[in-house]
């Protein structure tokens, strides 16, 4: 009987040890797999974070460069408008004396600036200027300044949608001929 108890006890003990050993191996394998996948996930997270940071910095650079290009374009517009307004002021200051060399030179500069206007100005500004081009009456400068201010404040650099009229300004031939004859 003692052998039976010893055998049964040994069997139960072996069964318990086998169960514990099996659970131990199962837990160790599960933890090893969890650890391996946790490392892979962390590696993927760090790679994604690095790519995200790279894309974020690239987007910030592109945004900054777009702002810089917009500022440069606005500065170019300002410079062109400055030259245009200077030409307008000089031309219309010589309205009473269109035969002098200064008046002819002012008219030429005005023609150049008016013809260059569609390159940088808005459709509204070009149409406003076209109203007084070729006329002998000076424009309403406060309205002109408002149109220019509005154009400078917008970041739209699109083309003309429906330009109703645009006058290509050519210096008056008579005055130009007189200028040529006086140079000879």
C-alpha cells in the first residue's frame, strides 16, 4: 500500500510539477513574444515620429517660404506701383505744357508704366486706370490709391477673369516726332 501511496504521491507531484513547468514555459514564451512585439512597436513609433517631425519641419519650411514669396511679390508690386504713381504724377503735372521735353519724357514714362500695369496689378486696378488713360483729365487720386491699397492687401495673384477694356498706351506721334526733330 505504501508503494501505491508513494506512486500516487509521486504521480500527483509530477503532474503538479508538469503543470507548473508547462505554465512557466507558456508564460515565458508569451512574455518573450510580448517583449519582441513591444520592441518592434516602439521602433515603428520612433520611425513614424521621426518621419512626422521631418514632414512637419518641411511643411513649416514650405509655409515660411510661401510667406516669404508672398512678401517678395507684395514688395515687387509696391515697387511697380510706386513707379506707376510717380509716372502718373509727373505726367499730369505737365498737362498744361505738353510740348516741353519734360512733358514728352513724362508721357513716355507714363506709357511704359501703364503698359506694364497688367503684369503686376489686379484686374480692378487695370480697369480703373484704363478709364483715365488717353484722357486729358487727371484721375481721382484718392480712388486710385484705394484701388491700389486694396490690391496690395490681397494675396491673390491670379489672372484676369473678364477684363472689359484695356488700352495699350502709345506716346502721341506728333509729340514723339517733335521730340525726334528737336534731338537732330
